[in-house]
């Protein structure tokens, strides 16, 4: 039986389009795992927000994030592509990060070319390190992994500040350096997306951010442009935020959950999702044995 890491690598090699929803804590992992996704995406923004209540601005440490990688990957049999920010430092840090993420169960690691402290994608003022430095990071990452099925996603944030040509040039350098998937962040039109896909040979990843700078297209449209994969990092936690705001607002205004119009998970079904059936079965077995 293939491992989650092999499943992702095989899906990518098969040419099947991969849509990966963003997961950010264990409930989101459990829910997404019940569905027919080829992969999940551990969003840095959502993970930092849910775990620390802080913005995704380089404030979370490697230790905090690799712990979350382990928890999320341990809770599902789906492959998870995990956000590794800038690699948390220089070349030695990148080596340590790749080894740690692979050991924690990630199917792929995403590393970006931003200066430290990084900023969330689709936000202004992002600066990038020299392309030569990022190429070295990718080479170190490729050398540090134990399995070739552990994929390296190389992201450039050059488009917003430095323009499309610089972003594409970096993407080409990253594929030459050994990255498996190229992630050009924040293209601003369908024409730009098409140009990116025509200019880079290796599989391309599109970051779909509802309300962001990149057009939101259908899976068929993305695949027709030449993308192999799309991630949806914020859709889940923004939907959760809207649902919580509505539900809590109803309780605030009425003092009760009676009449709540926000969709609510069935309590017993949710309990089963969390694994309570095993607890109930354990209790039945050992109570009968007494």
C-alpha cells in the first residue's frame, strides 16, 4: 500500500489536476479527510492564526510549526503539503526544516523566497532575497530529503513588487535548481497566469485566495491554462470565521441558540468524526468484562 507521500507524487505524475483545501487545525483536517481530495494544504496563515492568534508575519517558530505538521499529518491518511515559510533562516536552517517536516509526515514542503520576516501572500510590500540565495536553499532542500517522493514546492513572491518577468525568471531558476513544483504567487490576470504556465516546464501551483489579487477560476480553467494543482488556503478558515461570527452574534443578540439559522453539524455525527465511537466501543467491551 502506498504512503500518503507516494500518493501525492503519483497523482502529480499522472497529470490529474489536484485541488487541495487549506487545513489549519485538527477539526479542519478531520472534515477534509472525509472527502475525496488527493491532497490537503497546511496553510501557514490559518495555522498561525488558529494556534497563536497572530498574523502570518514570520512570528511562528520552526518548532511551533513542525509540531503542528506532526499533529495534522498524524490525524489523516491524506497527503498534506505543508507551508515551511522561508525555511526559518539560512541554509542550515533549511536543511533542518526539510528533515523535520519530512520526519513529521509531510508529503511536501513549500519554501518561499521572501526576506525574513516574511509577509502573507497577496499583501503589499513583500521583498525577496537574491535569486542566487533562493537557488541555494532549493538545492539544500533537495539534498536534505530522504525520499524523492517528498516534494519541494518553491514559491516566489516577486510578482507584486518586482513584476511578472522577474517572477517567471525566478520560477525557471527554481525548477533548474531541483524544485518539484513551482509556485509563482499573486499573478494579477488570466493572461499572466497563462504566461507563467507557458514559461515554466515543471508542474505549476496556483494559490486561490478568495478576495486576493489572482482571478478565481474553475478547476477546468486552471488545468486548461497549464496548472497541475490549486491550493485554497483561506477558504476554510474564512468560512469558519463567518459561521462563528453569525452563530456567536445570534447568541449575543438573543441570549440563546434557539432559532439559529447558521448551519450546525449534527452533534452525534460530529462526535463520531472526532473518534468517539472507538471510546464507546472500548467502554462497552470493558464494562461487559467486569
